[in-house]
C-alpha cells in the first residue's frame, strides 16, 4: 500500500510539472506570435482507396481523417480553428479523429475545443476514438467535450452510413494502450454485409483488425508519423504500438493501414520531413 501511494504521488507530481511546462511554453509561443494558424503548415494528403464490393452509391465517398491534436501544445485555439476550416474545405461525407485530443491540460481548453468541434461540417457525421492521453488525463471530461461538440465516440462500437439501401460501416475500438479495446464487442455488433473500416488510435492494432477479414482499411494516429523521417532511413522513432506501422500506408493482409502524421505534437515540437497533415480518403470501387 505504501509503495502504491508513493507511486500515485509521483504521478501527480509529474502531471503538475507537465501542466506547468505546457502552460509556460504555450504562453511563450503566444508572446512570440508562434501560436497563429498558417495554411502552409498543414499538408492536405489525398489518398484513394479501392474497396471490394463498394456499392456504386458510395463511389467517391470522402472521409477526412485528422488526429493527435494534443490541444494546448503546438495546436493553439487559433490553430484548431484553422484546422477545422481546412477540414470543412474538403467537403467531407464523414470526418473521423483517432484520438489524443489532449495532453496535460483540459479544463481551461474545453470551451475552445467544443466551439471548434461544433463547426465541423460533414454530411454523415463526425466520429472519433480516444487516445492514451485522453484516458490518462481525464477520460470522462474528454467524453463530455466530444459529446458537447457533436462528435460521436465509437468506444468498441459501430456506426453505419446508409444510402439508397446500401451500407458502409465504421467501427472504432477504445484505447489499446490502456487495455480498453474490445474487438469481440465490435465484431458482435458488426453487420454481416457492407464494407467496413476501423478506427484505432494505435496503428499496430492493424494485425488484429486484419485478422478478422472484415475490414478494408484501418485509420490510426498515435505515432505522429514519428515526427522525424530521414532520407534512406525512413521513420527514426518507433515506440509502443507503433513499431510495425509507424508512418503512412501499409498493406496488412487483405487490409490497408494508414498511420497519419497527425496535426499536433506532444513531447517536442520538432518535425523533419514529417509535416502535420489532414488526410482525405476517397473511396472508389475496385477496378
């Protein structure tokens, strides 16, 4: 018990240090004018995916994927507003986010997030799964922010888009790092017909997703694309749950996996050959 209490106190001390650091760095960036949104800072990455058995009604269906905001670090309120404006310019059918909305601060940032999320425009909804930082900081508050911002969380759940009697399914697993994922629950809810894609914060979960044989695509974040990509070497940094699929597009069995660079950063702001990105996925029938 004494060891457990000491561990909890150390975690609390570390959190307080991180909170103070985040506030100090954000204040400095604001004074320097480095918190402002600039359109050329965000790369719009166009990705075409061929989908087996895609109904013609979904030909050209557009999904906008953004992830790893880590709000209050590099992504300031002004940048988040700009990111949402870029999302809306894509004229999405569906907008999806694969987690890590926050890092160490939440209460003073909640209203800015809610305001921004409410402005997202998408014909068939705005969906999300949670990241490890969302769970570590305060999962209940993050869920309240998403709900207030009209973002639907897929916590081991399935969302179905219906058009003219045809169906496209979007599944989401809760966070893998904190062992909240329940793929069995997802599969129990998954209809037997209609193409399906998976949202999972951690990209290496693609092995489990692909093994089901039910999904044509998994979208993930978590790695920030590793933030440093060197010519001839590729992604430099690999870590927990992004060792196999740290950056970009992969073929995993019969399924595609895309790991986004994300729009924000967490521990450090440095990026080399790995710009923040918004990914625009256009679905096409298999040729």
